C-alpha cells in the first residue's frame, strides 16, 4: 500500500433492494446535483471522506500558446447531494459514445443539406426519403447520448456509502 492511498475512501452508490452498486474511486469523473438549491458540480473526484467529497475542476483560461489551466476544488457534503449522474464515458470508453452520437447527428444534418441542395440545383422537388433518413440519423444520435446516461436519486432507493481503500 502506498502512502498516497493510505486513509482514502471511495464513494459507493447502492440500491439494497436490487443489490446494485456503482463505485466512484478518486480520479473518476462524477457529476452531482444538490437537493435544495439545484446547483450542479462536475469534474474529477479528488478526495472522499466520511461526510464530504472534493471535486476537482480544470478550467482553461485563454487560447493558443498563452493559455493556462486553473484548477478549482469544490467540497460537497454527502447528505446534501440529491442526484448522481453516471457519464456514459465511464462504461463504454470516454470518447466513443459522445463521438458516435455527435457523428450521427452531424451526418444527418449533412445528408439533409447535400440532398436538399442537390435536388434544388437539379430543379427537382424535395424528397421525403431524404428527410426520413436524415431525421432517423439525427434522432438516433440524440437518443444514443440520452439513453446511456444514468441518474441515481439519493433519497428513496439509492444510498451512499464511503468505504476505505485499505
């Protein structure tokens, strides 16, 4: 056991009725929404203690070669968290799902634009098949990004626990 991991905890979101558990280790991406004021915190989970979590957020300031990153730390009390969102990148690769859903939406828009402009140049009427295909691509891209996001409400079924790593 290294000195960095000694005394650290990880956050576990559990549903005891379904025997389901989601673990967040320090370094994982997490997004939480508070119960009362509806504010949202997202970023890398930096530290987990018995009653709080610390979320690290990097903000890029400026552009080009003169840009610099600022790091902000938000301390959130566990009993004030209302919802925990699981990013699809946590399970299926950090970049694949957002790229695939964005690619589907973009290809639907491009297909509609190219088909419409081509028919307009040729002096033909607008084709309903082109609209149907592009609408299918756009809707499938939006559904792919929305359906794979999980949301855990920490009031009734889902509960949090902090478990030590050592």
